[in-house]
C-alpha cells in the first residue's frame, strides 16, 4: 500500500516543485544544525523560531499557573504517587507530551509533524512546540525528543503508552537515530481516567474528559482528524497559515494534560465524592494494593451508590475478604448481599462456607434449594449439582422435588431422579468408577 507520506516523497523525487523534500546528508555526516531549511518564512509567521543548538523550529510560551486555576504545590511527586506507582518518590521534572501526526495508525507511513511539550518552572507552565518543516527532516526532531524524555523524571501523556511513545520509537528507526530509549517513568492518564470515570463518560477521549470532568469547552477548536490534511496542504503549497489552528489544538492538549492530572489528584483525595464514584475509587485502590482503602470504598459503594454500582461494590468487597482469608468477615458480607439482593454468587459462597468451614451441610442444602428456585440460567445448573451432592451427603440418596415444581430438574438434567443420574453429572470416568464400587459392594 502506498501511503500518503510515501506518495508525497515519490512526487517530490519526480520533480513536483510544490512539494519540499529535505535533502539527504552526504556520507555519514550531517548538515549543520544551525542551518534552517529553505522556505521557512511561513513557519516563522506562526511564531516559530529556529533553534540553532538543536536544529529545529520551536515555538515557546510561558503561562502562569494562576491563569489556569492551578497551584504549583498540586504537582508535588508526593501527591502524584497516589495516582500511579510509576511516580518516583524522590521527585524531579514532570514533562507533558502530546503529538500531532499524519494519521491515527502507527505504521511506517505515519509521521509526527508537531511535538507538544510542557513542564513546570516554579509558578509557570513552560510550553514548547516543535514543527516538522519538510518530509525527511525529522531526524533532528526525533533526536531532540529523545533528549527531552531523558531529561525528565516523570512523563505524562494521554494514550501515550499505546500511541505516542511507540510511534516515536518507530520514527527513531525510520530516521536512523541510533540512541538508547530513555527509561523515563511514564504516567498514561487514559487508563487512569478509564478506571476512575468510565461510569460517567460515554467515551474516554481527552476531549470528553475535558467536557465531562473539567467542564471546559474549547471555542473554535480544530477537530483532531482535520490536522493531517492541513499539514499535507502545507507541504503542497508552502502556506503555513492553516497550521495555526493545529498549533492551537496541540497547545490546548498539553495544557489539558496538566489540568486533568490536577483533577485526578484532587478526586483521589476528596473525602465525600459523588456516590457513583465509590466503586471506581475502590477498584483503583485495590489495583494499587491499598486494600483497606479499597474495603472502605466498596463498603461506601454498597451503602451509598445507585444501582447497580451498590451491588457490584458489595460483591467486590466480599471477594476481597475471601482472597485475604478473612472468613468471618466474608461470611457476614456474603450474608448481607444474599439478604439484600438474593445474588446467586453470594448464595454459592455461603453454601461453600456452611458445608466446609462450619461443617453444616444441612443448612447448605437448605440454602442451595432456596437459591435454586430464584437462580438465573447457568446458575440453576450449578445449584442443582450442589443440591444433588448435598442430598446424597445428608440423606444418602438425592430425591427429585415434588411434581409440579416451578422448575422441574428433569427438563435439563440427564437420567432422572436416581443416584446414577447424579453420578453422570460428575463426569463419565468418575461415574463408571463409583458404579463399579457400588457393584462390588
């Protein structure tokens, strides 16, 4: 398949004067970094300046955090540690990163043409944006990006783990940048938003998070899907003016990363969140090994959250107690769930506890029969097997319910009401072995 970047490069090589192609360096050397490419007037009109040290076009801006409604102390690494275990406790430089590319795929034909960076400098947010002026001129950009990542102690992106960083690594190969990949700790906010706010958001895009969580609406913002075509237009006719909207879009993306990070930190610290958030807070705490905090959040979800979040929170708390080998507390939790919702999972857990831990198979049988009458499809067969086995243990021979029962077992159990039918449910090898033992006896 001939991709758009390859098509443009072939057209330029064939003499299409509308396309500008960066010249290849001769031999193993490189062109001087201090030499800007030709035809850069339009780029300069956007506010970009040539950085002689790095050999790239850079647009710089410093924004006071107060203008964004943010405080510098909100981004101390001691607070960010609540968001991710990747945050180094010793602190350091926090770096925000976002790319604008020629497509949504990560293949060889997708080229990042605008790099957005942000970092904190006291009470200000420092922004830098780097623009690719020509196809084939991205080696300096990639080299500078690797150096930028290496100088940071924490990288913050939105979907960067699945898109931005893998794409940048592939561009290192395509551009011939032979450098080690920096081992910078990475905080990808997309999985965090999904875990904490998926129940609130129709989609977990950065734009949806801005609107639904930050209550921000961009005025006149360029849809991200239109950015690639504007770059191709720039390559075709040299007019950089349409790229101004792409630059503004990328700038807002970088700022939103910082705002969203602040929102997440505040959300994790709030003592009285929205009732619908207790379940997600519990799942977030459990995933990070903060189990007592997870217990508390699940219990609050059971008490305060709307359906069905209340039931899910109660089930997750009971499962956690069981995994922690806290049988008495788990039995109380399962009992509460059964009494409130008649949940089949709770009934099964109680049957297991009654039979094996409390050595009370008669009570387990009684509960299994009660649960069987209300069990949904799939659970009914599980309770039937348990009933047949418990009847054999308690009374010797399991019996069929009285005729006319709401859900007669013969409709879906093989063999009728005999003990041999129950053996058939346990598997052919086990059934044949026990039948042989019965015949010998």
